[in-house]
C-alpha cells in the first residue's frame, strides 16, 4: 500500500498482485490529490530540451492534467535524472515523468525515458575534476591581480579629463599661427633670434598654397621684403627663402609680390650682396617669381635683370651660381617655346591666347644674344661636374636659334664639345663592360651630338 504509483507517457506501470485493488486505490488517490491541490492543476509546458520531448504523440494520461486557464507566467521546474519534489503551482516540460509519492503525498518529477536516454548516452553531463577546478580558480585570481596592477599604473579617465580642462588647451589654426607670428615679427621688442625662428616657421607654413595666399592678405609680404633689406645676413637669407617658397607655383602670390615691389628688391639684393649664401637664396626667390609669369619676366628684362645675372656669372668661380642662373634661363626659354608649340584648348586652358600674347612680349632670347650669353654659357662646360655640363648643354641647345653664328665662331666651344664627346663615349664603354647602367652617359653623348649637328 505504500509502494510508489508511477505514471509515464507509455501508460500506467503494472504493479505486482491485487491488480484491481490497486486500480481502485489509484482512482481514490487521484481524487484526493485534486481536492487538496493548493495551486491548481499541474501544467505541462513545451519542452525546450533535446531528446524525445515534444513529439506530439504523448498519451495525455501519461502526464498530469493540463489546465487551460493557467497563467502564462508559470514557474517551470527543469527536471534532471533524479526525482525532484514539485511545489504547488509549478509547471513541468512535456515528456517529463511525474509520480505521486504515496508515503509523502507529494508529486515528484524527473526526465522522461527518451530524455534520460538522450543525456546519458549521447550528451553525458560533463564531469569536472576538483583539482582542475582549483587550479582554474587560482589562475583566475592571479589574472585579476595582474589586471589590477596594470590598471594602477594609469590614471582614471575622469581625472585626465579634469586635468585637460584645467589646462585650457588652445588648438590654433594655421591662420591664427601666422597672424601671431607676424605680430611677433613686427614687434619692436622681438630680437633677431626670435625673428629668425619666426621666419623658419613661416617658411614651413607657406609651402601650402592657401597659407601663402593668406600670408599676402595679412600684409606679411611687406614684412618679408623688409627682412630682405635688413643688414643682418641671416635675416636676408631666411626672408628670401620664405618669399621663394610662397611664390613657387602660386600665381596669386607672384602677382602680389610683383605689385609689392619684390622684383626690384630681389635684383637689388643680387647686385649688392657679397655672401654666397644670400645670393643663392635670392636666386631661388627670383626663379620662383619669374617661372610661368611672363609679366614678371618682361619687367625683369626691362630692369636690367640679365646684366645683373651676367655679372654674377662671371664672378662665380665655383660654378654653383652659374648652374642656378643657367637653369633659370633654360626654364624661361623652354616654357615660352612650349606655350607656342601647344595648340589652343579652350576647354582646358581658356586663357591660352592671352598667355601667348604676354609671352610674345618677352624677348628673352634676343636679350640673351645681345647681353653676351652665347659666349658665357659655354664656359660652364669647363666644369668637372656632370650635372653642370648637362645644364649647360641643354641651355646651349635652347639658345641655338639665336646663337648659332656665335657658336660656330667660338673655337673654345667646338673644342670642348669634341673633348666631352670622347670622354663620355669612353664612360659609356666602361660602364657597359662592367655591366653598370650607362644611360646617363649615353644621354650626354646624345646631347653633344645634337649640338654638334646644329653647329656644323
């Protein structure tokens, strides 16, 4: 009488002996359990576990009664392989085994047969080694201590934000920086060293086209020109460097500079400066001002620019200034030739005709012939530097249309060309034997041959 009465979804279990009495007792106990249930009927919910639960073919008599009026928010007891006591009002997943303990009068539940088979045969409960668990816990504690020690070396983010706010840092734009630098440069209390430092900063900034144009709009160009007229050599050098960097490939600055008298100032500096370092920087600024600017080139010629350059050329023994001068003249000649060779393209260059008109007013090659440059440029061939010779050869070819007669009557030029031809042919042969690249020397031979053909 105190044996357990088990219920499963396969039907009631057969108890040994007195079968009819047991069935009667089952009915009486079922009625008694329903009358004394405090939380209402036991509710079966859809199983969320793997295995054989929720197939749809369960016998409704194998589980406890359903209650359609049960609230949706039920406490669901998840069964396992052991019998667990069901509390009043608890629900169980479909397919679970539920029994009534006749000794205690309480309902108990565990996994159904198919669910139990699923867990015990295919997905066994993981076994944990106690020693392994201890080691893992120890490792976690060590890692947490290590993280704490690393974090202690850094200041909290909120504290850093507070410090930054107290510093009240100001991020200046380039425009603000240039404005501040010009004010300091113009201040009577600024020393020469401070002005030199300001010029270095400005030279870095004006490499950007917008910054260079902003410098002009701020009136900084006049301060730079004042630096060119300074008695301090270092201020002259750095002022010329800033002007050249600002005017390079920047038509807006070129126009401002010419209108502000920069061309006259540069020519005066070239004529009066004695230091080589100053002359180099001034030549750089002059070349930047004249390049692709026919209006400035025309004024350069009318103000005796070629005469000043010829004096520098003759006085330069080392060849550094000679090379810079010849390179500048070559650039001016070739850009005029190219502007007339290129066909007009109204879409890409609507001002092409106007540029041709302005270049037509620049009589550079005729001025070069009149000022004696047909005899001056060949002197650069006497240099031992390959680069100097290359610049001279290219300039001689560019000047050939107006200088051929003087080339033919210049025995030193003809002798230099013949000597250089033999020298570079030997260099080409030597480089070829050694397996080195001889393309540069081959190009030099081609330049010499081209010029010799023109002169003959």
